[in-house]
């Protein structure tokens, strides 16, 4: 959709083989939309540069994990990788120019938790994880502490539907001049 004219136009899609499935939705960071191409065992992230409407791949710092995710983390691209059952590594990509991943920190876990990262909160950079039983956990990187979010699931029938809030002055409403 061309926002200025309100009309549709054709854009080239990604080359064949870039995607295996769309297991998780795209993440917007660094002026591009980013996808993990499969649910597990990934070696790269696919991105679409918004300004150029072109696709490319960026190698991940690690691959071959299960529940790997890309997240927007403080305007940068984050990659959460389960190293083993007791450890999760968090990586940051600060620019698309050099494609250099920086390991930010590791999270040591109780091995009974099967936590899947869902999003990063903007205010303090806490990571929100969901377990197989729909419980939510929040990891505070500064305190290096994980806490369970207490929810009454009967009061929240849409427990699997949550969206991170983004403050913005941008509006999708177009005013006629």
C-alpha cells in the first residue's frame, strides 16, 4: 500500500528458500521487519528493509536451537537462544551495516521451566517468557532475577493474546489538506 496515494503496487517478495514457515510474527527494529524462518534449528534471520522493500539474510550468532526468537529490544534487534535446558543467551544487533552480534547476557534457569520468549518490555528491558502451561515469567536483567507473573486465568480468558505497548506520536489517520 502506497500510504501517500492510498493505492496498491507490486513489490518483489523474498527469494525462494528464505522461509520454511512463518512460526512467529515479524519484529520491527533498525528500520526493517525481521523473521526467524522456521520454528527451530535456524542459522539466519530474514529481514525486509522498509525503505528499500528488499529482502536479505543475516547470520545468527548461534543456531540449531528450539524456541529461538527475535525481539525488539530498546530499538535494537535482540536474539534469544536456548543454549541448553538450563541456560538462555541474549544477543543484540545494534546496526544492519556490520551484522555484528553482541552477547548481552545469559539467563540461568530452573530446568523444569520450558520458557519461550515473547517480548521485551521497553521501560526496563525485562524479558517476558511464556511456559507450556501458559504461565508468564519476567526476567529482570539488572537484578538477574526471574519472577512469575501472578494472573487469575479465569479473569483473563484471552491469556494467549497480549501485545507490547509502544508510545508513538505517529498516526495512521491521514488528514486531507
